[in-house]
């Protein structure tokens, strides 16, 4: 029985700590969030294009080596 009450105390203290940490978080405003979201989408598109080009080049290279 002693272990069960100890677990409840640990859970309470964990959630108290979690709540106090969430109070410290500085949430971004709408304009900052929008700018950062656009930057992430643009970076993903650029990286996707680079990966697609590399994939096509590697595919042509492998097909060329197979046809030898």
C-alpha cells in the first residue's frame, strides 16, 4: 500500500512541475508563427526538389551502368 501512495505523490509532483514549465513557455504571436511556417514550407519544397533531382540522376546513372 505504501508504494501506491508514493506513486500518486510522484504523479502529482510530475504534473505540478509540468504545469510550472508550461507557464514559462513564450508562445509566438500570429505574425511570427506565419513567417516561420512559410519558411518551413519553402525549405521543405527546396529540399524535396533537390532530393528529386538527385534521385533522377542516380536512377539514370544506375540504368547506364546496367546497360553496359
